[in-house]
C-alpha cells in the first residue's frame, strides 16, 4: 500500500527541471535559440531559469568576458551563472519596479561547425531593453555542444563583447551590415 501511495504522489509532482522540451534540444540551432529565449524577459517578468537549466550538461561551464568580471578569469557553472545574473537583478531591485525595462539578448548571426556529435556555434548577439532597438552591447557567444542521449546539450559558453574585444569581425556579422 505504501508503494502505491508513493507512486501516486510521484505522479502528482511536476516534471523535474532536468527534462528539456524536445523542441529545444533537437538541433544546434534549436538549443542556441532556447538559450537566448530563456535569458530574455519582459518588464515585470522573471527569467526562465528552469528552461535554461535543462539545456546544459551538469558539468557545463560559462566563461564571461573580462569586462563583466572586473578583469578576473571567472568560470561559472550553469547554476553559478543563474546565481550571478539573478543576484545582480535582485540586489538592484531591477525586476518589477517602476524602472524595469526588461532584457533581450538576440542572435543576429550564426556560424556552425559540426562534426559527428559535436558542434561549435559562434553566435553573434545584440543586447537591448525589452522591445527597444537601441543596442546596449554586441558580441559573440561561443557555444560548445554535444549530442548525447538523443538530444543536444550545451557543454560550455564563452563570450566576449565589442567593448573589450573590438568590433565583431565581418564574417560574424549579418550580411546586411
């Protein structure tokens, strides 16, 4: 009887944060798009950290650019990145207040190199306040991806921005520029 009760209880619980939407992890393009979608938010809305966490292998690393870390070589886990960004927004009361302008980081160009079950994606992005066109920053996210267990996973993301690295090279900019 206890086993039956436990099974009923487990079935009633929500899905774990480790289950990704299959559409998010079907291809390198999909997982990169899902990563961007999870770190955007409309004014007053939270980031989608549960979705974000489903995209990464447990050992994944994030390497922010030097300007964001005060010149220190700082490597973060996916959860460490969440804590860092969410902490910044919480410490500065930036979500839900009268000055909340949301946040959007959007891919504007992509170059994929794939071999077998691995892929490297150079994804050029622009940052904006939600719904606005003024560019707050532009750079490249370098994704390392792996295909395992029937899906794509983010192994690492390192990034740099124009404010420290200089202009994004022509081969990584949209062709309309």
